[in-house]
């Protein structure tokens, strides 16, 4: 064995080299495939570049941004998106948490029932959008048949302007309520049984236990679930694209849908990059909120 | 009239019989310790008395009133959990005031009762802390405070000291004992640690395999164990056991492959219609002395400072533990002398202690 | 007793709410042409495999009798999905596990920030990243190539598998490696012989989540592929477009596509909470 | 076999100093106990000797060879973890054979089988060889961990509180067995524990460690009867030693809050020593005697019956003394008793330096 001095030197080096070898590639890939494209689109957002026309690219400064910012139609689409997020995530929270409370106590077949209920969120939004369009069909749709059983007459879910957005939100609720249910159930099951036994011994009523023990202990996870949902719902594109394509008219046009139309129908690449960056800033704000909350939940 | 009466209590989980037809009656103000190895049914019994577990059969009475199927929240019984079960999101003050708030007492009355419990336990500086900021000793005191503040009819404690380290456990034992002397509350305390049982109990209930082996005072359980299980479970190191076979000739008994000895004290055994017995003798009543009856070889010595504990191998592979207060150390071949007055004799087949009046005359 | 009955009913309603739509589309995929549009909708019907035959171009002449004409490209697209999802998962799992191992076992300077940088790349909305990728891939002629999508899905799943695998590796105590080190093994041997065997269930679960994510992806497939590398999701949506609302064939396409996802869901049901929150929430 | 020398080891974890200029010598073939409260740096010391941890400063020598930069696998010392750390996916046989299959040993299979058979018969676990660790009891797991350490016949056994997870009865049995294995193998045992009873019963010598530095090293009796500092006196011995404040004035010892005084000459340990004004008298519970002609009066405050003997606590105007009496004597709470001091065994400490005065 060579003299131990150099041997020690080699050892500490190798640990540094191991770390570099293991972490380096991932960081490189993420930079190449994420940071670089974003940087590239930032540049494009200051030009009048259009991926279809071959005319010369020229810098237009913040023209794109000002055009986007004071375009009233876009603010309407932001409003539609906000409305969609509030309705969808709100319903998901209420339904999800109540199902979690329902399924807290284990019963025979509990495993099967909970897993079956979690399938919707695992499906591809395209597939869900497709078969819900079929189910929500005005005349031969299953949904109208079922509400008919309760005496409510047929509803044209996706074509009636004042409920189209609600219908899409309903599908989002169908798909993502299981997510909120799963997270709140994890929170409920994490509460040690001995706390409820202690509360029983202390002669606490059911409502007192719920208000003083269950709710405070499960709330961090509930907030986390809602944050995850808000970010996802804000980015919603697939369902809208499949079910209504933003129609009727532009009633259900969310911001992602309008960005898609701007970039891939009208091919105004520069402008769409500018709008993309505005959306990106909002998402980063929301993600920071989520990341800070993840730190709190972890501790 | 007893404070707590357990009448023919039976509990099974599927075919596993956890508690088999036990009877217990506990007087007002008594400190009763239910002692036994893990899995002997002691905690299940305690949880049934508290109402956290429903018995399969049998009844439980508190102050004469039947409470067997009454929900835990209607029994006015306090329960200190092994894991303390403190509410993690509440401060110490809120934890202790929780039971009083649950009964919707007035705010000033809650504050007054909580504060005098807090002073009694000396945990004023902890009031605004959360459980995870407390040491295990403090957590244990807060759990106690939450139980005391309600002034319940009975205190139930499920191995509350097992989470603490050795030194703290010793202090808390003395603290709990002092507490009991002061508030004189009927307490049922469950533990697997025989030192805790011996040092704290007025009465010890030894349980094993779901059955009560013996009920008695610490001295009774230590000096006159009902059977071999109790004799071995109490005392550290446990009692030494030596199988004896009566040779039929006056008081001559055989032990090991072919060693024999006799002693007048053994004469009463000869009158029993059995030939095989087991001699039980505590390590502190076996002396190394030249006039010893039995010989053996010392295989290890454990110096404890104020005494030495020897492991002595007798012929036939039987190992005796011997405690010796003298400072000088022995080794190699020695002779062992038994303090016959302190010996116990068990029958070989049912391992029960032979009670004979003139034996300890 | 009464509370139990109410609970049973509510759970049954919940199950119906979530499962009926899925059952309905599967049933539709086995319905004859007229039964599909029956008013009131038919729950009892004579099943047929016509829709599947049309989907996989089997005995087209028999199918033609029912007016569903035209060659369907579902099978090649389905295979594209399998290849792209499979390869990208393999890449992201290997790279992700190695990186997760480094974060879990070594003290890395600025670990917190690095990890959150990795997580934030997953938060980017596809629509925002889509435009620059379209322009770049066209410049690098990666449009409509399997490699293009594989690279993209690998990146998408890489950050996810780093976080999930770190969660799994953190649960394996460090002492196992240290025991192996003292027993005469190098760190690499210790990793292969002691850590990897215990992490297999974790790796499998992470792989399944990556597969599902890549399998279900729609937006990038829509804008970055057209013919050769087209995956199933955009092509199923296209069925609707081409020959009018051919719901029978759509139903069979949808059913065939969602079966693997349902199977995978049951495989990883123990890790669902963990998988959907980047390993932040453990069951 | 192996001797270990640690020379002023310093180890920081961030700002926390785990080991402070610590030096220690483990003699060849010795059973040395490293005793100290949790957080004293015991486990860190073991990990530094085994190479799992690198000290910031200081030298380690095993058999006079510097271990600087030597990998754990090349130090030929076995490490028995507190939580046993048996590989869950391997059978008991593979767990024990694992070290011998490493590149360092490259032993062929039937040699391994032979050696395992010998080791497992000593440890009485041959019937467990096919089983997976999860199916074993605590005691069995502990023996398998010991087997994995013994199988390579290392020069040095490093043991990190291996008995602390066993229940009381099993621990007693394992102590006797560990001692006999040590005698049989003749290897050097470096054993860490926080339980002073375990230390007293197992160790040939005990090194007391507190907050990263060695306080005292000596045989069990020496540590118990002649503690070099207040810390050792309080840490070793159950129940804890009684400490009484005293004042020295013209060769008489005033026990302040008990109101009694003794002539200094009574205490041979204090002969011709220049004593500080204030000193602390240390008396172990068995060093206070209950006799009718005792010089101190007290009232019994609590009686704890441990079967083999009784611990009674006597209150003497504000101070509580712990006294050990034979189990025959019988007292009840509230009774007044007379006490006396075993002057030969009394220990004296300087309250400021907390050092023993007899050194």
C-alpha cells in the first residue's frame, strides 16, 4: 500500500468525484432541456418572429408584452381560468375531504374500494375528456338520462354558453377529487389512534374531537393538496382542448388554450412567448408558495 | 365497597385468548400494580377497565356501578398512555385544560384548576411550549397533569415510565409514589418492570398468559411466590432453581447427576406423597462458605460496587447466581451454603409452592 | 347500527360516481352501432367486437358492412406510446436513482436549493415550454421523431424520479452500507449488494409512475409529432375528428388505452399518495 | 490480537463539538467499556476507530499502525451495531457469510461453511440459518449480528450498545455469555454503553466519557469507590450518591443544613490535604448506616422495597438522603430514625472544580 498520506488524499477526492458523477448529468439534462428553452423563448418574446412566415426577425422591445397586457380579451381569459380554478378546486376540496372522513374507519374490502376510487386521477385527461364528452352528449348522453330519472329535463352541457365552463369544471372535479381524498386520508390516518382514545377518556364529544384534534392536525396536508390542485388547474389545457376547444365561442377559453391558439393557429410566436412568460411568472409565484409549504409540512 | 371490581373478565381476539376469566377487587386509595411479561394481557385488562376495549365476557364495576359496556368518555376514569398521547399541536396549558374544556367548564374555573395542578407538578415554565419541545420526563409530567386536573374516580397508567432513561425513571418512580401518598387516588398501574412494581405497589397482581398468577404485597410476592413463574419473574437476577429427587432414605435428596445432601429442614417434604421437587433460593440467600453442602465452580463474577454477583456452575450443568456483600473476590471451586429459612419448595409437576405451616416455624 | 347503513350508502354513491363513467365507455366499446346512440341508453345489449376489429384493421370487409370504413392507424400509434414511454422511463429511472442516491447518502453543498430547482422544472406548464421546444426541435429536425419525445419525457420524469427515489432511499438506514463497508466491501459493492435489493420495490413504484405520466401525456405529443412518432393520446382524439363522431371506435381506443393504467394503479396502490406528491407525503 | 491508541481526537459535526482532544488506550485482549450519557460522543469514538468517521484532528493507531486514510474494510475490525443491522433480504447464513465473501477475504464456500458451523454452534443459532432476519426475536437477531462479527476472527470487536434493545431478563443472560465469548476468543472488545450496571459487570476496565472528553479510566471497583469527579460519582451507582455541603473550620467538618459536625481526623482520606473552605461530602446509599446511637436524626419520607434490599429516603430539614438497608429491617413513612456515616468510605469533592479531593 503506498504511503497513507496520498492514499488519504485520493479517498477524499473520490467522494467529491462520486458526487459529481452522480449529480452532474441530471443537472446538465435539466438545464439543457428546461432552462435553455426558457431562455430562448425569452429572447423570442422580444422579437416579431413567427414560426410560419420567413420574414426577417427584428427586435421589437416590449411591444409584445404591452400588446398582450392591454388586450382586454386576454384578461377575460384570465378571468375564465380563475373562475375554473376556484369552482373546480373548491368542489374537489369539499367532496375529497368528506369522502376521506367517510373512508377513515377501515372495513372489509376497504383497500379495494379506495384504490378503485383513485383510478380517475390516474387516467390521461384526453381519454377522460373524450368519454365525458360522450356521456355529456345532449340527447343520447348517459348524464342526461340519469338526471332525467330525477325529473330534471335534458341539459346541453357543453354547448349551452352559461354552463359549458361548469361542465368542464365538473369533469375536472370527477378526475381530481380522488387526489384530495387520498391526501386528506393520509393526513387522517397519520393521526395516532391514542390521541382519539385520550380525547375519549377526557369525555370529549364527537364534534369537540373533530374541531380540536382532527381538523388542526390534518389541515397542513389539506392546504398542500389544494396548492397542488390550484397549480395543476391553472395549467389546465387538455380537457378544454378535447371537450370544448374553448367554445362555445370563447366562453371556456382558458389562458393555456388561448396561448395554444396564438402560437399554433395564428403562429404569432414572439407574442405567444411574451404571454407564455406572463403565465410563467404566475406559476413560479404559485410554486414558491407550494415549495415553502412543503418545507413546513416536512418539518 | 370496592372502588373497582373486575368480575370473571374474559377477552379474546379471534382465537387468541388475551385475558382468561380474571377477578380483581381494588379498594379506595390503593396503588395496585399489574405486573407481567409483554403479551400477558395486562394492558388489555387496563384498556377494558378504561373502556377502550370491549370485553368478550365478564363485568366491570366502578364504585358499585356496572360500566362494562359504557363508552370510555362516560366512565370518568383517567388514563396515562405509554406514549403520553399529548396533542402535538397544542401547548402544555391547552393539553392540560383539554379535559375541562371538553366538559365546558367556565374559563376562570379551568384556569384555576389547571394552575394548581401545574404548581403541584412544578412545570410552570413549560406552559407555553409544544410537546415536541419537551424532554421525555416533562412530557410524562404533562400527561400526568392532564389526568389529575379532572380529579377522576380512578387513575389508570399503562407503563408510563418505559419511555424514560434509567436515571429519570428512578426519580419519576419516587415522584409517582410521593404523588400517590399526597392525593391518595386509587391507581391501577401496568408494567413489565418488576423493580417498578416492587418499589411502588401496595398490592402487586402478577399476570402471565392472560391468567392472574398471584395477588399480594411486594414482600409476599417476593418471599412467598405462588409458583415458579412468579418466583423467577420477580427479582433480578431471578430465583435459583434446583431439581431435587427424594431418595426414600430419611432426609436424603439427590440433585444433579449423582450428588446428594440432606438437612433436617427438608424433613417435611418426606411426608408429601411426591418424589420430585424443585428447591427455589434467592441469590442473596446463597453463601460461599467452606461448610457449604453443595460444590460448584465459579464461571463469572459481576462486581456491582456494593456487592459481587457470582455465576456458579453446579454439577449437571445447573447454574446458580450467588450474591455476596464481602469485597474480596472468589474464583474456581467453591462450596455453597443455603439459608434454609428463606428457601421455597415447589412440586415438580404443577410447579406450585408447597405451603407448610411448620416449615417456617 | 343506523350510522353504518348511511355510511354504506354514501360510499356506494361515491363508487358509482367515480366508476360508472369508466364502465360506460368500456361497455360502449362492445356495443353495436345503433345501441351506442340508443335513447334511453342501453345497459343491457348484445356485445360485439366490431369496434376493436375496426381499430386493429382486422377483417375490414366484415366491418365495412356496418359502414365503419377507413384504415385505422391506432396500432402503430399505440406501439409508439409503448416505446416512447418505456425508453424514457428507463432513462429517467437510472439517472434519477443515481442522483437520488448521491443526495440521500452524501452531504451535498446547497442540497436544498438544488432539490427545489429540480422540483420546479416539473412545475413548468407544458404550454409555456411547448413553444420554444417547437422552434428548437424544428431547427434540430427533431420534430416527429421518437427520440425527440423520449428526450422530453425523460426530462419531465427525471425530476420526479429524483424526488421519489430520494424518499425511498432515505428510508433505508445508512447503517446497512456502513456494515458492508466494515465487512470489507467498497461503497459501490455495498450499493449493489445491500442497498439496491432493498430499493427494488421503490424503483419499481417510481418506474410505474414515470410510465403512467409519459403514457398519458398529450400536449407535447400533439405539437411535436404528426405522423411517424405520433403516440396514442393525440391519435385517439383524432379518431373523433376524421370520420365524424365514430364513438364505437373511440370507445374501443379509449378502453384499450386505459387498461394498462388501471393495472398499474393497482400495482402501486401502496405508494399512490407518495407518487402524486413527489414523495413529500408518505402513507 | 489488537491494541488501540487514540491521541487527542477532535471531531466537529457542524458547530457541535462531539470529541474534544480525547485520548484513550485499549490494551490488547482487554474488555474495555466506554461509558457515558447519551450524546457524550461514545458512538462517534467507535465510528472513528472503525473508519466510518474521519476525525478533524488527532491520530488513531491499531497495533501501532496509523489508520490515517485506511478504509474501514482494511482495518479488520468488526462493528456490532445497536440495531444489529442484519441485511433483510439475505438469510441468516448469507448474513454471517457476507464478510467472508468480500474481496478482502475471497474465502471459498466450504471453508466458509465450516467456520459458520463452528461460530453458530458457540452462539446456539445453528437452527436459524435458513431463516430471514425479520422472523427472528431480538435475542436471536443480536446473536446473528455477533456471529457476523466473530466469523472473520477480527483483531478488534467494536460494539455499540448491543444489549440495549433486549428485554431485562435476556440482557442478564447475554452479559454472562458475552463475557465467556470474550474469554474464549481472547480478542479485544471495545464496548459502548450508557448503562453503568452493564459497564460494572462486563468491563475489565471502564473509561467514563462526558461531552467529548475522558473523565476517568479504571477498574470497575476503582470507578465505583474512588470516582475522580462529581460527574463520575453521580453517573455510576444506583440509586445516585448523596452529596452534602460541608464547611471546614479548624479541623472540624460542619454539615451545614443537617447541623452536625465531625472531627476531620475521623476521615483518613483527608489527612494532610489543604482543604478548600467549602467541600462536598459524597456518601453512597449503602454508606449511611441506621443505628440507634447514630449522630444524625431524620424522618422517613419514602420507602421503596426492591425485594433484595430496601431504599429509604430520609428527610433532614430540607435535605433528602437515599439510604440502602437490608430487606429484613422494616420502617414506615413518618418514623424518625438515627443515622451514622461510614467514615472510611466517605468521598470528598471540591464543589467549584468538581474534582475529588482524595486524588
